[in-house]
């Protein structure tokens, strides 16, 4: 069942490069976006993976969740998960005739986590070929075994067309692992890299997320660089959130990703792209897309004037003369 159209927070390009903010009001967390034909589809954290659609990036219609019930395998990763069915941080892409939807199964502040994947021939529920087929977990993290967290997936392709999965939150940072050509499993032999991290107090228990607050990777290729966007600091605290977006870039998808000053993101580097203000104290968990020749930064921000609720932002992403991304809230 669909719901009535609503307005969302959107910033659109005005005349002569001026940015004009328009008020929007969809409550979302960890948004990702894709376009099929002339319709935009938005997926984000929520029960069964929440989603919306829009003809113009301005007016949005709520759609039914992707999963009415959580996939059965999720109960083995997080006991009780099927009852909650609250699925985090999806990533969506089109590849070889199918739409792929990666998603996170986890328990808050624990690396009892896994990344799953589902596919569909189309995103349009009225199409006879519509229907999500779940393929189970791609990668899993286990407390006490792994010093990384299998959440916040993002799939990117290198210059040879090989697929890679970036993911991670806290612990020892952001991982990159190669996928096989089906996108449904890791390539063998396995190839792993750490591409971003922040300093962690090593005396903390390995089951503790730690104080190296970094998560939500997104790799965007532009010109001769791979740009790695990540979120620093803390989400999920409403008006007390201090999320922010930083970036580094590399010639090779495997890194090293360096910031504007030449510091390696693996060792705490990062160039600030966007941070909060009085109204929006925390902004982050971003994705970057190109539609009709325009690059867009999509993310959520916590609205202090609405009890700190997370809302959607879409900003045109500009680039300076040295090829670094530039964005402003207003």
C-alpha cells in the first residue's frame, strides 16, 4: 500500500550557481538513491528496509517495505531480529540486468553483524517481473573474533570492472573486500584491505566499539580518482549528534586514500566536506550520485527544531579547482 505524497528537505541548484534551500520533511536514516526510467527510488534504514519514490527529487511517496518479514537467516546472526525486522543502512545498484540491494543486520553498539543481499529485476511493484529474492549473508562479523563490524555496505567497481564491497563502523575502521562477479559472495582467494580508520584506545575490550568514531563508507569515482566519503563522530543522538562527512581520494580503489593535506585515511586523515550547524547539529551517512550531469550528495541530518529527528538532505555537490568536493547546508 502506498501513502500520500509528502515534501522532503532538498537543496537545489539555483541561478548562477547559487544554492537555494527548500524545506523538506521526510524522516529517514542512512539514505541511498537510484533512478529507474524516470522515477527515483530511495531506500533507508527502517523496518523491512524503508523506501520511497519520486518523479522529481522533491515530492515523495512512501512505499511498502522491501521485506514484510526479515529473512530467516538473520535470526542466526542476531537472536530476536526477525521479530524486530529493523534493517540498517542499505546500498542499491543496478548490475547486469538486476537491481542489487545490500543491507545490514546488527545489534546496536555490537559487531554481532552481517551484510545480506537481495535482487530484483525491477524496482516498479506494478511490473510482473518485480520481486525481491534474498540471497543470504555476504560477510559476517563475530564479537571476540573480528575487530571490524559488518554493517554500512557500499559496492563500487574498479577500473577493470571488478566489484568491491566497502563497509564498517568503529572498531578498527573501514574494510574493503573484493566480491565475485555475481556480487553474492566474496571472491576467492579473498582480498581484504583497511582503507580508513581513526585512533582507538587499545586498552578497550575488543568487543567494545571503541572511540575511533568512523563509519558509513561510500566510494565515488570521478575523473582519475576514487573518492572515499566516510562519516566521523556520532549519529543517533538526536539534537546531540555531531556526525560530519569527510573525504579522501586515491588513484587505486584499494587505496591509499589521502586527504587534501596528504594524510592517509587509514591513519586518521580526512578532509572535511560537511558538518552541522545550530539547526542541524549532525549530518552524515552520505551517498553520492550523478543524475543528468549533476553530482548530488545525499545524507541525513538531525533537526534540532523537530526533536532531533533525522531528515533527508539532497545537495548539489560542487568541486573546487583542485578536484575536491564542496558542499554547504545553506
